[in-house]
């Protein structure tokens, strides 16, 4: 089974900044590469330990109000260095995403 076959959700390319919020630290800026209702791909300057749980702030178009920032808890599923991206490609799985976030991602995927 290939990595693509393991994915259970449709993904779409996404090129926007995402903030990683860690307790007691300034937000870390990362770059999104793709998103699905199940998770998000990021590129970061530093490696992330598998299983690490963090809070993400993700900008997404939402309704007629334009872009909104959604916060969601996520866990690192994989992290590997990518020469092409000049950083670590980090796969995050969403933990308990809000209904609003799921709707916003669904709308983004349908565009």
C-alpha cells in the first residue's frame, strides 16, 4: 500500500502561513503545503517529534466574511527533511476539529 492509498481524505494544495502555538512561547510560523478534513501538511525549519501535540492557527476562506483563522489541536504523524522544500515536511492529523473548521475545509476543497 502506498502513502497515497493510506490517506482517507481528499487533499488540496494550500500555500499559506500557519501558526503553531506552544504554551509559554511565541507562535512559530510554518508554511502549509496541503490540507484535508483529517489534517494538514506543513514545511518547517526544524524537525518535529512524532506524536507531539500542538495548537495550530490556520487561515481559511469562510462564508461571505472572507478569511477566518481557525484553531485546532493537531498531532505530528510524520516529519522528514525535503531538499526540494528546504525544510522538514511535517504531516499533522487534526484532533477534535470543530464543525466550523470541517465546513471551512470542505468549502476550500470544493473550490
